[in-house]
């Protein structure tokens, strides 16, 4: 096993738990912080120092002073393509009738979703995809991208460098809540948005301990 020291930060979803199990199987020295909005700060964040910070589908904001505790780098797996910074990309993609969606790995800095992009992986949005199915498809592609990038870390292979740029707008939690309210107001039993607000939130919270 690799001796590099890793801090893995994520939400509580089953996808993130699978990602952490993989990280543990590759790196001997691993710490984790599972986080959802509203959680108290973890004691781990006060004391950790190591080689890599890997943030996976997490909303936890890390200050620059903490990012510097990672000797080799801090990277994030963002569950949206670069044009959708922040949260709520799933909703925006469906609302805009996008035919493709994607996941992005990038370096972290002191501004949300703005660091140098390492790699983006795109996939098609199916005509019958709902918010919930797109959420799970995106998480799967985040996991696949994690496998790819971790291989670079393990074998000390330089990361690729994407030529893509981030979108100008940062979508914040207030925007996300507003989009959910819009979808709830137009949902019908036949709509791909039916019960999305409830099912989406449950999918994120169902594995929280």
C-alpha cells in the first residue's frame, strides 16, 4: 500500500462511502470527514497535516490556510461540468434541456470551483432521466474519475491539464433552493421532476449516521 497521507472529505452518500473504501484500500494512512450542510466542524480539521486532500462531492468549504496543510495538493471532485460552478448543476442541466452532463476534477483554492481543471468526464443525459437518476449517474462518473486520478497519485504520474474554463456564475445554496421551489411548483405525476425535491434530499441524507 502507498504510504502517502490522505484526508478524504465527502458527503454521506453510498457513493462517497464506496469512494472512501477505495481510498482506504490504496493508501495506508487515511483520515476522513463526512460532512453535510449544518454539521459541526470536525476535530480532524484542527489537527490534520499530510500529503493530499481529496474532496469528493462535498460542500465543505476549506480556507486557504487549511489547504496548505496538504504537502502535495488538494483536489476536488465536483459533480457537475465546469459551466455549473457551485451546487444545483443537476437541476440546471435539466431545466436548460442539456443533452450532456459531466463531472470535474480540479485543484482547490480559496474560491469555490475556480481552481485549475485537471480533467472533466462527460456523459449523455437520457430523455427519461430525472433529477434523481441524473444524481446517481453523476455520482457513478465521479467515482470512475476518482479511480483514474488516484492512479496518477499512487504511481506519481503527473496530472493531465484540461484546457476547459469555469463558467462565470457561481450557483449558491439560495439559488439551489429557488430552483427546487420552481420545480415543485410545476411538477406533475408525468413529469421528470415529480417529487424531486423530496427524493433528492432523501438520497443525500439516507446514509447519514
